[in-house]
């Protein structure tokens, strides 16, 4: 069996450095397998998050050779193994230890978003009638596994650290799922423009490129949300119409 | 003296999967203060991995379905070892629990008339599983999480509970540590709900994550609660087997529900060769009829691929053993063949099974719309667990409740697919409701401080040992024993040997040393998890030795038939006053006259 070198970031609260580990590479192995092998035999205390090992839980996010990916879905056969494979934690979030970061920002930001508010049930038994084609648009957003790789790569957070003014692509996907939910009645457009900071996004599409669930974050979530903001706040005809009709919504 | 931070709640929920979240939401709605602790981050519990769907007799697809049929199916699947009252409540309440999810924002796949779509699954007579493609668990956990964070519940993420605390006989709280800093935490509570899931990590080849070390069962056992049905471990027939690094990862039963067929190396649908007598009337006579069933023909009967999991898993083992397996020691699961039979062909498959398509494409370089998958059995689910009251979910310890996979009773000798997610909702809600009521009726309890000190000392011991073996090797060796000697095919000699190997493993676990410090140290976490793994493994071994028959998930090569006497009892283990594990037999709870009538009618 061939061997490969893994250059892994080891450290606590930001101080630390890379250390090299060599391990055997078997058929079909993913990066997380190599980490587990190193953890079991050479570095018992190597900190890493994982759960499903099948790309379903979004726990094992890291930067592999500089690109944000899931360790459990990155096959070693897709990486050049003649050079060391570098493994770093997501750099946008405060480091905890080794490959583990403090992702609590994402949970706090989500809690500020207005929760789901359904319209009255359509049927006497408390259920709704919804067509398959109307759920599909939102089902795309519901595929999100909260790996936060899109947050990691977005320059508004990564370089400009606007954590207090910008909720980031994951939470635009979340907001889009609520806004486009066929049953939802709440209005989140003012917040999008205000505290959620959708205006900071300049549609670089970096988030879309890293999403392991292949959600079209920019095209299907962010751009339609931006359009709602524009329609509401900047379109003079619609604004006038709203004044006369007294409607507060869309 | 150990240092720790203290927190007070009326109800403490341990676990943030479907059962824990549903319990917390219910308890909070009753107006008590609720805390939830979990080993992982919110939204990452096992529930997120569930694929196929939630079983509930809503009759949206087939109007012949109702709770009575679901009840009868569950009892038949359990080989009549389920607690009948639990099976009844589950079947009656599941539809309302699913609709509730929709009211909280879940978006299920739809029927043509705009209602929740339901799909076929093994052992369910009619299409019954509400689903979202093959990522139902994600939809469920996210819906509960996103609803739950607005209910005033306090969440403690990445906190592992080490010990349940008591005040005399009753529960008083729990003691644990946070993974990030390694600091101790004490939670005082009037009532505690265990929702910690299963124990798949006791085995080598499993669909389960690192979290599944049987903590909840071990915690309850140590606190004096009885465990039940521990011999019944479910082997899911279809896990990935190649490449080696993906071995055990689940291939959802929905593949078969959508028309996937199992074949041996000669291309034979071997499941037609062996249909158990009690399912013969419900099983298709030929391949064509089976296919029609999967495509919604109400007059067709189920293909044998949708027989119960225990049976399908054993048939696969037989094919492999007798030399008719696939190159890597499994059999073939073929969904690609339906391409020429359904509108949309390959696209239809991708749409119905998107994550399976993705999983095989990425992890195995296989396009499931073109070629068959290679699959084999993988450890999947613990039917056994904490014995609870069917209505309230309270264990033998006053104030200690359990719901979800950690609890026993609903599934008996074998769980039907889809019956777990519904179990989490139905009994999670009940546990939350009754835990809140218990908390309201009782004064605050006082935790025993000596227990806290002892638990803290014990947890830190691995740091104090200068030299010693690391915990991962002990875990590996235990997994090997369980896989080889307490696995899918069991016999007296093997089980005996496994039991004899246990003291040495226990001694090694007591001597492990960990390097590094307390901050996010997986070596340490693994060393403390070993205790739970060993406890649940011992329970499985002892019960497996005792049950000298084959039934459901428990197959004894030396007693291959069912034994009527064993069909009347559940096996119970509990910790005796002498500190040893004690085993007893308990008659299966009597059915009410109404339920007996249903069983008779649907035989
Ligand atoms: C791949 C896969 C697919 C499946 N598909 C289906 C399906 O289609 N339909 C179906 O019905 N069932 C399915 N199942 C089974 C079902 O998903 C599980 O049985 C169910 O999700 C368990 O839920 P739970 O709430 O009991 O526990 P979990 O969701 O596992 O949650 C357990 C929680 O307890 C916490 N915990 C554990 N120990 C401790 C401790 N010591 N201290 C603190 N916290 C602790 C964990 O962190 C976690 O939050 C599937 C299972 C798998 C693995
Ligand atoms: S498109 Fe917007 S949200 Fe996405 S990475 Fe670029 S700036 Fe960030
Ligand atoms: S949107 Fe995609 S990249 Fe972002 S958190 Fe969700 S799954 Fe991850
Ligand atoms: S471990 Fe779950 S996504 Fe990688």
C-alpha cells in the first residue's frame, strides 16, 4: 500500500503550527479515514468533528489543500499524493483546537431570523394542499446540511469580519426557504435589507462553488431575495402602489 | 474537590436527535424550564442521517390503511415481542405527529392531489412512509431544531453526560463535561429524559456514528433502571461494502421501495426462494407482480425484497456463504433496471434517490442509474434499551424517562423501517409531556455530591496514568469480538468466548492512558465512552446466550427455529445489589381484547 503525508494544523485558540503525519492509503479512502487512522495510532488527541461519514451531517468541514470541503466526501484519489495534503480548520471561525472551530456565530445569527409562520390550514383536519412543483423550489434549500463551508469562503465574513452586520450565505438560504415556503406568511424583507446585510453580498458566487449539496445559493436564494428588497425599497412604482393599496407585503 | 458549573432545570433532556428535540418542545410547551444537552452540535445527531421516511398510517396514498393495520404490521414485524400498548399508541398517534411537522415548516413530497406522499417500505402493508426524497431525517431534525430554538429551551451543545445523579430513589440530574474545554458541568433537574440513541459503535461494520456508544442505556443501567430486549440488534441488509473505507454506510431501503431488486452473482432474485410462511399471502408470486407493487398497483403484492430486515439480511448472508455472492462479499442491489420501465428513466431514479446517487457517485465511483450496487448487512439499530412505561415513558427510576432508540418496547425482535422516526415523534412527545408533569408535581431534588466527586475522579483517571495503552485499540478489539462472535449469526460457543473475553477488555479499559490535555481531546472522550460500550456489550452477550432460539434480529445457528416458550418472554437485565449484571425473563405484556381482535383479523 502507498503512503501519503498529511500536513495537519495542530494548535489551540489560534496558536500552533503544521505537523506532518504519514499513513497508509488504501482503496477508496477519504480524507476523514486518514485522519481517523492518524488519530487512532499517532495522535489520540487530534481534534476533529464528524458524525455520519457520508456527507449528511455537515460536521467535518475543513480546508483541504486550501479549499473548503467535507473531509468525509473528499477521496484521496482526487488529491495529488506526491505532495503533503494540507489540512486546516475553517479560517473564518474562531479556532478551538486542531481542526475544530467555534461555529456558534451561525446558530446565533439563525435565531434572530423570524421563524416560520404558516397560513391557516386548508382542510378541516388541519392539513394543507400543496403541489409538488411548489415544494421543489424550497426543497432545494432544505438540502442544506449546515456545514458552513459557504460561510467560511464568503469574503464579507472571512476578510471583512462583518459578523454583526451580515448573516452570510447559509442564512440567506435559510431565509429564502422561509420566504418562498408555500405556507409562510411572515415578512423578512426589512430585516434582509437592515440587520441581515444582504447588500454586502456582491454576488461573487464563491459560496455556490463550495456547497457540497450543490445548492444554487446565489442564483436561487440570494438574487431573488435581493430582488424582493429592491422591489420593496427602491422601486418607485411599487412603492406608490403600496401607499395607495395600504399593503405592507410584496 | 472537583470544580464544576451548575445549572438548574425542571426537565433535563439528554440528546438532541428527533426524540430529544420533540421531548424538549413538549416539555417547554407545558411551561417548565427545559435544558437539552448533546454530545454533538445541534442538528448533527443521528436522526439527520435517516433516509427513507416516517411511518404513519395517514392513508394518503392507499385509503385502506389505518392505525389498526399499522399496529398489526408492527406486531408481526416484531415477532410479537413488542409491548402491544406501545405499538398501539405509536400507530394511533403517528399521523398527528407527522402533520405537526408540516405545521412547523417541514415540506414532504406530495401526492398528485397535494397531500403528503407516502412510500412503500419493508413489512408495511400499504405505502406508509412520509418522506422527502431520501433525506427525511434531515428534514425532520432541521424542522424540530428550527422550531425548538424559539421555544425558550436552553441548549448545551457538545456536552457529554457521564453519570445520572440521584436523590435516594429518584432522579436528581446529571453530571458531565463540555467537550470544548473539558470542564465539568452539573445539571440539577426534577426530571430527566434520556434520548441518547443507540449502540452501533460496539460493532465494526455499522451505519452508526461515533456517538452511538450506548451511553443512555449504560447510564440508566447504572442508575438502577432495567434494560430490555438487548439481544435484538438490527442488521440492515443493505450497507455499502466497497471500497473498504465506506463499509457499513447505509443504502436506504427506499431503493427497494422504489423498485430495486436483490440478485446474486448468477443474476437470480434469490429472495423468491425463501418466503416465510407468515408473509406468504402478502408476497408477490412473480417478479412482474413485485414490480407493479412498487409502482403503486394496489392489486399487486409486495416483492420479497420488502420482507422484514432480519429475513433479508440472513438470506444475503446465505448467498454469500454458499458462494453466490458478489466479488467483495455481498450481493447486488439493482435499481438501474427500472430505467426502461418508468417514465424519465435515469432521471427518475436520481429524483427519487438523490443522496444515494450522490453517495455512490462520490464514494464509490458508481453510477446507480447504470450499474448495480454491491451491498451487504451492516449494524443499524438497537431494538432493545431502557424499559419504560408505555404511556408515560418513565423507567424504573422515578423521574427518569427514556424515548427514541435508547428505549425498548416498540420494536420487539425486529424494527420495521420508518417505525423509528415515528417512534421518536410519538414517544418523544409523550416523554416530554410526562416529564414536565412529573417536574410540576415534585419539589427540587438534591443531587448526591459524593456521586459527583466519584464520577469526576473516575473521568480524569486516564490523564493520571503515566503510560498505558490508548483507548482506540481497546475499542477496536471490543468491536472485533462483537462483530465476530455476537454478530448476525450467533452460537453458544462463540457467545461464551465473547463473554469470557470481556473481563480482559474491561481491565484494559480501566488502564487506558490519554495524552494531551482536557481541551477537545477525542482520545479522552473515547476512553470515557468505553465504559458504556462495555456495559451494553455485556448485556447483548448475556441476553443472546439466554435466548436459545432464533427470532427477528437474533439468530442462533445452534437453535435455528423459533421456540414457543421464548416467544412469550422479554429478557430483562439490571444491576444487582452485588454490582453484577442480573438477567431475568418477563412475560410479554398482555394484549387488550380489542388488540387481540385486530391481530386475529389481520393474521
Ligand atoms: C443511516 C441511517 C438511516 C436511517 N433511516 C431511517 C429511516 O428512514 N426511517 C426511520 O424510521 N429510521 C431510520 N434510521 C434510524 C433512526 O434514524 C434512528 O434510530 C433515530 O434517528 C434515533 O433518534 P434518537 O432521537 O433516538 O437519537 P439520535 O438522533 O441519535 O440522537 C442522540 C442524541 O443523544 C446525544 N447523546 C448521546 N449520548 C450522550 C451523552 N452521553 N451525553 C449527552 N448527549 C448524548 C447525541 O449527541 C445526540 O444528540 C436510520 C438510521 C441510520 C443510521
Ligand atoms: S455571493 Fe455573496 S454571499 Fe456568496 S460568497 Fe459572494 S459575497 Fe458571499
Ligand atoms: S448552503 Fe451549502 S455550503 Fe452552505 S451550509 Fe448549507 S450545505 Fe453547507
Ligand atoms: S461526517 Fe457528516 S458530513 Fe462529513
